[in-house]
């Protein structure tokens, strides 16, 4: 009976496959290649303790008081400088602090989307973004990807028949595929936005975890050069490069959107956590983050190579994959018909879990795919995990 009392948007929601898998990963002896979470040994304990100490002695009242919905001003200023280094040149006034980039997506969806509005995503795409768009009751359409990211010409074909409200992209070392949108396709998707009037959400949580010397232009940067920056919403987070428990994300929004989006945020939580905002601002003022990012790149690069080498050696006849060039994930695909969702019960019995690729598709899932995360697994356990996967075949 109570099911009938649920809102339609709530009754249709599906649980996160990743969150469900985290339960299995806690079982004794299980090696988890599932959760895409940062390695806790990379958290800068010394720097964070120093920042907390400074806040307690110098900003105590502000840290425990209500704050501004737009975010703590010194933090907005520091984030503006981080963005500038990435090619997102915007004043602090255009930056809005959120409770992680997940809230950023939720605020944008609530502010922009009516039920039935068309949102285009990559196939596959970030699972939690699909949850946000499903909750907003959007009409989600998918476009295929290859090693250079979204097949933008497929998007162009869709635009000839469909009025698109929004395109959601993780263009750099995306989750789950680890793919990076080529420079040519970045320029093309922004040109299509200008021509057809849709909004782009550029989600950039992993861009700093770069194993190469290449720097790609942000979509925001392309849009500024093309004169349509007010059609790109840039969002990022400190969860992957500082600490996820701080829940510090941000939005770069044009003026036409920001006023209403802040009212939506007020209705959601009044403002993001004052304490963690001020601690983060204090931490960034210590100028320790660049060193942390350098450590992180080296650490994850090594992990990605160990996993890739083990897969080639033990499972090369069975799966194909692209070598990760950044981020926290390796996306693999069986060379023959295979159901990785069904296989999971067997690998779990052998003490290893991953995320079946099916979870990251809005439609037409490729059941042969799986996402493997190397971020929190020891070097030795990465090799053992692949041996257990091979045994499970």
C-alpha cells in the first residue's frame, strides 16, 4: 500500500550498483576493485591538522556559524585560482561552493530540467549522474563513445531530430571509461551547443590526476573562445585530490542561471558545511595542494600500470582495454559474449569484486564490460586480484 504513496520519481529510482558493491568489499579476504575512492594514505594529514588547528584558534565563530549560500568568500577566491590554472578563467563571484560535485549536478538538474526534457549522456557514463537525471524525470538519451570520448557526430545526428536541453560530459579521464574527449571533438561539441542552444555540463573531478604531459582545453575554455561561455556549466570537486569527507565541490555558472540555482540550494541545505569550507580555505592557503597532486599522479600512475600489466599477462586472451592515461579507473571488455553481472557471484566466491559495466548505461548496456579501480588496492593485491579473476573463468 505504501508503495502507492511514493512520488513517481522516487518509486522509479534504482540503487547505486557501486554503493551496493561496497557492502561486499567489506567482507574478510575480499579484494575490491569496485569503489572509485581515493587512497586514504594520500590524505595530507599534517596539512589538514594544521589547517584545522588554525581554524580553531583563529576562525572558531565563523566555522560553527551559519554561512552564505554562495559559499565562504576566501574559499571561492582560492577555487577561482585553481580554476584559472585549468583554463577556466572566471572571477570568484561566478564560483559557488557545493556539498561535493554530486550536489552540483542535483542543483543544476533541479534548476534547469522539467520532466521530459532531453539530456544527452555518454554511453557509458557516470552512474550517479544518471540517478540525478532520473530523479529529475528527464528523457535521457545516450551517445556512443570510443577511445577519444563521445562520438560527437552521433550527437550531431541526434540534434537533427531532437530538441536537446542539456549534454552531460566527463571529458577528461571519465568515470567509468577513463576516456578523454579529443581536442577536435571538444571544439565540435561546443560549436554544436552554440548552434543548437543546449547547455553543456562539464564535470571535471579527475582532470588533475593526469599521467601524461598533455593538458586539454576545458569545454568552458573552448566556449569562451567561441563566445558562448554562458552555455557551459563547469563543475569540479576536491574529493579526489584532497579528501572526499570534506564534501567540497563547486559550480562555475553564468549569471542567468546562478540566481535561481542559489535559491534551489537554499531550499536544499541553506549552505554547505561552514567548518569544512573554512578548513579547506585555510588548507589551500598553505599551498600544499600542488605537492599532493604530484604525489597522487605518481601513486595512481604506478597502480594503473601494475593492474594493466597483470591483466595483459593473465587475461589478455579474454579481455581488451585501454591503458589509463589518468584518473582512477580501467575499463575493460571481454572479447566474446559474456555477462559480467552474472559473473560477479563467481568472482566474489573467489574473493574479488569489480563493478559490472551494465550499471553505467542508461540504455543498450554492453554486458561484456567491467570497471576496475586501482586506487585503494596494494600493489601485491592488484596482482592477486587479477589472478582471482583468471581463476574465476
